[in-house]
C-alpha cells in the first residue's frame, strides 16, 4: 500500500481531495485478494469511513465480515464486501 500525492490521483480519475490508498500489489489468496482488491486499486473508503491519508485506514482488527470497501479500479467506482472476519492489509 502507498499513499498518493497530487496529480497521481488523476490516473484513477478522481481528485486528490477524494483521497485513497493505492494497493501496489495484492498477493493471491491474501485477505485483500479475497476481499476483491486487486493490484493498483485505489481504496477510498471502509464502511462509512472515507480514507484520505494513510493514517485514516482503520486497524485491521476493527473490521468485520461484510464491511463494504469503496474502490476505484480502471477509473470506475465500485463497492466490494469481504468475507474474512478480519482483513489484514
């Protein structure tokens, strides 16, 4: 994972004020993979919480199965729900 800065957000088709964390790589069969995340996805929200700086990412042990992840992939926004009881990022 890495935080983006400035014009890097334009690759995802969003403004920098929208925030988000980029998943550089997502290993196969990892909890993030099972949650539907892919390499180069931009995670913008977890549940009702917007992720602007990396510090906004909730602690992995605070997430429960069924939590909605708001993701930008190929400049399209979608929601994904993970089934793991804990998503370890």
